[in-house]
C-alpha cells in the first residue's frame, strides 16, 4: 500500500466548502469548494474531481491591492464562469479576513 498525495498533503490544504445561497438552516444552498492555492492545471482538475462538487474555485492572490485570480473547475473540466462559486469565494475571502469588508 502506497500512501498517496491526498492522504498526506491534503491535511495542509487551505480549502473551505461553502454553501452559497444558503438560509439559516444547515446543509442548504449550493455547495462550492474554495481553494486558496494555485498549482498546475492537472493538480487543480484532480482536486476538483476529488471534491466532487459542482464547482471548485481556485484563488490566487495577485498583489497587495486584494486582487485575486479565480478559476473554476467542475469534477470533469475547467469552466469559464460559475456564479455560486464566485459568491462562495468572496464570502471565504471576507470570513478568513484576507480582504476587508469595504
């Protein structure tokens, strides 16, 4: 048995799962993963497949002005845009205090 990447490295992965459009009830809304790390396209696609959510958003901080690059992946491919994963990303940036609420 060989220990694979996801058993070791994923323990240190900066990732959240957020329910966009959720009410006050748990387990409602539209779930999306938000990952604060960019690696190779292949790595991001494999992680999105592993998450097995409609979308996984990958954020990369571009500068000190709170500009981020965002890319969206389904379990099968990269997509051009995803609304609920974008909202989940904004929420994650605010809640983790990576950006100010202004």
